[in-house]
C-alpha cells in the first residue's frame, strides 16, 4: 500500500487526506496540533523528531506548510536531512505569487513583484536544494466549502471589490486534491506544476450570477483603490496573471470537477442556504 505523509493539518489537508484514502493510500498527517482527528488517518506530532524524521525519509510527502515570518521553510529547517535522503514522491505546495504579470505557464520564469512572492520563491529554492526530485505545485486562490465570497455576502456584506481588467485565478479544493493525488499515484515527474481552473471570470460576474439565479440582492461594486486596501490584498490585485496549466491538460488529462466557477459558487451557496 502506498504511504503518504501530509505535513500540515489546515483546510487543504482535510480534502487531500479524504481523496487519498478514497484511492487506497495510507495517510498520515504531521501537525503541531492534533485536534478533531478523522477516522482511518494516522496523526503524528510535528515535534516528535525521531518518528517524523523516519517517516520523512521513507514515505511520499506533501507539504502544505507556508514559509515562516523569517521567510524560511520550517519543515526544511527542522527535517531537511531526512527529506534529502527520500527517494519517493515529494510535493511542495507553493503559490503563483512567484510569477510576474501576463500569461503564465510552467515554463515561465519566476518574477515575483511583492514580498509574499519573493518569500515563496525562496522557500521553493530551499526544497529544490534539499531534494532535486521535489515537485513544486504553484497554486492559485483556493475556494470550496466554508471558503468562498458568498459566505460574507449571506452574512450581510454585499460589497465586491472590482478592478478593471483584473481576473482572479482560482481552483476548487476538491480539484486541487484530485489533481495532487492523481499526480502522486501515476508517479509523474515534473518539477513545476501550475494548479488552476481554465475558465476565467471576475469576482463580480460570479457573484452576480449567483444572486441573479437565487433572486438575491445585487452585489455592490467597490472600485479598487490601492491606497485603501491592506498590503496583503494589494499583492493580489496589483498584478494580473493568466495561469495556464500545461501539465494538467497535456499529461494528466484531468477533467475538472468544477470547471465553471459561477456554477460551483451557486452550488456552494445553495448548500449554505439549505442549512
């Protein structure tokens, strides 16, 4: 049986582990805080150095842990020697913030314009220096159950930030999980993989589609003003990237479960309203 250690126990890890179990993979989650353990998953404390070092030297790995405040990767800092000797599949979840503007594919050279992207690129380099077989998954904005803009809308905030010609890149968490586990099981070897759906639509258009279908109050456009948003939000809106995913399209030949963001958002909203 294939063994997988997922480092980190956040939002995405929950869906990754579910998909892996469905495909017959033995799953361990390595985390600082073992809370609300799920059935059929093995949990290990991140600070259990002896056991974790052994697992990270022998098993397939997916790290969902972001760089720390110092801009370093905490997993590599603590367990780099074990990861260096690992001969199995290793996937590091990075972000498309390492890129600059324009149309992007896996062959595009990184050109981060903001500190967030620079830190991510540094973390990528740490992983590659540690083990040349690492696959870097550069992921766009993740949405799904309990994480989407209609939650805020239904709580009474119908304002949608709008910037002309700006189109966000997104991926449903279930598609991200399915793509990742398929990549793992098929034992593909690519250093860079972009993860993004391919149907581009603005946030306003998507929310308006949902509100029109459900006969809800129309969203209110708030024009983007760089002087009135946080630095973190600014890092998303300052640069317009169109992310292309050649590996997913040409090699995985993956069929997205949620290729249409407005329709996916409508489905998520209906489920919220029914509760």
